[in-house]
C-alpha cells in the first residue's frame, strides 16, 4: 500500500506517547514493505514564528486554508491509497479532511484522546473526571477555561469542535479507537458507531526483559495532575508511614509538577527522581521494575506505558477506570486500584511488592497478554485491515462496512467495563 501519514508533532521538550505511536507505526509499515510518506507540522516551529504569525495562529486552529491547498496538491500528485490522520492541532487543522475530499483519497484517523467530544481531549476538569461537553456542545469548556486554565485559549478548540464535528464524522471512512472504553464514550456522544473500530496501539519488542523479581517500583510518564502524580506521592507517604514497601520508588519524566516532585523526593532514601530518560534508559528501567505504576486520575484512552511493561514481562499497578480495565486483568497480569484513592493505591503497592512469586506470575501473564494482543505482528494486521476497510468504503460510495460486534478489531478482550467517575 501507499500511505500518507498526517501528523502535527507535539513539542519535543516533553515526551509524547502520540509521537512515539506515529513513529512506530510508520516504521512497522515500512518494514512490511509498504510505501509510507509524511505530511507533518511541528509545534516546535511555533517559537520561531513572527509575533504576527503567533497572534494569527488561534484563528487557523479551526481551519487552515493553506494546509488544505498544499495537502490537496500533494495528494493529487502522489495518489496514495489512503491517508492516515493523527493529530491536527494546532498547525494543520481539520482542513486536512477537505483536502482528502478534494483529491478523492479515503481517510482514516486514529483518535488518541477525546478531542472529538472534549476541547482539551482529557474528559477532566480541575483534576476530576468531567463529561459536561459530551453529547452536547463545548460551551462548558469555554466557561471553565478547560484548556490551559484559560477561557481565551479554549475558544479556538471549542470553535473547531463545533464547526468541524460533522466534517470529521462524514469525512473519515474509519476511526481507530485505541480502546473499547474510549469507543464507548464516543458512541455515547453520537459518533457514527459503524465507523469506529478498536485498534489498540502496539509496542515493539523491548529488547530488555525482566529476569528477576525487580528492584524498584517505577512511574514513567508526564509529571502532571491528570497522570496521578500527586496521588502517587500521597499513597507513597502513607505506605512509608506504615513501614514502607521494601523497594524504592523511581519517578522518571518531566512536566508541570517537576518542581514539586523534585522537592518531595529530595533527601529521601525510598524515592529517586530520575528526570527525563532516553529510550534505552526507559526500557532498562522498566525491565528492572517490580511493577510499573499508572495511577491516572483521567480516563486514559489507552496507556502505552502499561503495555510497554507487559512487553518486558512486568505487571502494572493501574487505576481501575478508562482503558486500564481492559489492559490489566486484575489479580492476574497486574493490580487495579480505586481511581483517585490514595489508600487503595498504597494497598496495591504493598501487595505487589510483598509476594515475589505473585509478582513473577503476574509478569509472565502480562507478557502472554502482550504477545496475544499488542505485538508488532498483531498491530500490523489490524492497521492494514483498517486501511482496506476504508478503501473499500470509499469504493462503495463512502458506506464503509461496520466492524463486527462492538467494533473491536483489536484485542479479543475489548469489552469495556463500567466507567468510574465519568460524569
């Protein structure tokens, strides 16, 4: 196949799981012999813009006509079989959909978050789950200033969502939801169920696997409220007050709470803040873990770090909501804790470290689950299957065949459980 991937890369100053997924899918397709080209913008380039360009940028978030023209011209000249859209904010805009229509090329889109129904895409406000805009409109997000705690910054996203909602729903032949939990939210919001298929992200073989019981518990990710960093610190303090868990906590990453994490970890023997790690260091840190901790307070649409742990034969301790309930088989391949509950998280951390035999068995189960549902071979199969469905749908005048059952073309364990705190 000839695939054109459309993506606005997130700023390089902080790690982006979305950038990682795009890069891994491109490498996977090329390795399988497919021709893959890129149509990209980079958020890093915003800093080099003139003051006038920066001032005009919010006006182009809902619609960038220059992007439409440029992409349409490229599609007409290169004639790819399918366009795969990832992120379009802030430099591309939904104008990429019009370009695909102009050139008559079918489009698929991976939904990495909830921006189709929530302007900031997090389904969270003030650190708590929120679905006020789901199924209605984005005015509540503007009123509350949900993006960057700013009403002004939220306006372009809200306008884009309102103005382009139907364009997205009609202009994309197949949406890839990255979990069944995410799909359930989007269907409830009114998105066309027949175009929504579950395609979990895959993870490459890590090269490093756990060989012993592990040396530490690991938090690896963005240091932000929504990721449960403050919850983890509170749970760790409670566990420490009760005698500790027997192994140190390693926190790796960067983000808005970096200063707070650094101050909290300073002078402690049971906590180490490792800062931002490169890819090889991340894999090594995971492989040396008793468990990876993912205490997110928002409804994660996937949870890449959990699957990266699975690939290394390492269990996870994760919040029991969102996509985690379909990634982690509680008590078998890891542990789930009550979302937002520091005591429940502390209890899970004590349990996972207290029994090395249980930890080993959970790690083995996690690795088996990875091989079954999240390996590169499985990822390639589902990716190409989605492309073929989109091409067939366009050939059939846009009426793409609905996915079987609940739309799950990914994991065979994709039935969502009840969502916690989703309203």
